[in-house]
């Protein structure tokens, strides 16, 4: 099962980072390039334990729907979302937040996924899917970092 781990240092407090990472409206804005929109479940605001959302987006030129649910939640340190239905055979995305000195936060994403289609899915992982997902998560984390640091400047 491929695993992606991304660490992002943010000059903002842990609660701001945690809330931005689970904010559905902010997620939509950060994923503008794939035209992500919510179509069912929790469609706006902060998502929490037991809540789910169905996203519709265009990836690889194909419109797809993906439903994920928050399965673990420890505010403001950690939450996990897992695919309930979608293009992957499965995925688990762990979001970890660690307070550092002087109001800074280390945000760690651990994204584990399984592709469908057996050997062909494994080949897709190797050729492009892991790189594509890494770029997607890195882009999203840059948006979180930028917005959190902007908010920290205001307060």
C-alpha cells in the first residue's frame, strides 16, 4: 500500500491550522484547479467526528465522486478521514498537528491508499498516481500554510 508523508512547518497556532485543514469551504477554495465541489453530506463549515462529505471533482480528465468520513478526531491534534466510496480501493488520510515554540505548528499528513485493478493499479501507482497525490497534497498544504500565516499576522 503506497504511503505519502508530508511535513509542513507553519508560523501559526495549532487551532488555526487544525480548523483550516477540516474546513470544507477552505478545501473547495484550495482545490480550485480540479473544480472540487460538495454534493452530499456535510457541505460547508468545519467537519467533525462521524461526519461525511461527498466531493465531486475532475481528475485525469474524468469527473469523479468520492465520499470520505471522519473516523478519528482529537482536537486540535489529529483527525483521520477515510474513503467510504470512490475511485480508490481504499484510503486513509491522517492529519497530525504538533505545537512548536512561539505559536508555530508542525502539520503532518500521512496518506495511505490502495488503487483498484490489481496489478494495473500498482503500475499506475508507480508511473503517476503517487506523484499526482503528493503534488495535490503539497499544493493543499501550501494553501493552508499561507492562509494560517496570514491569519496569524492579523491577530
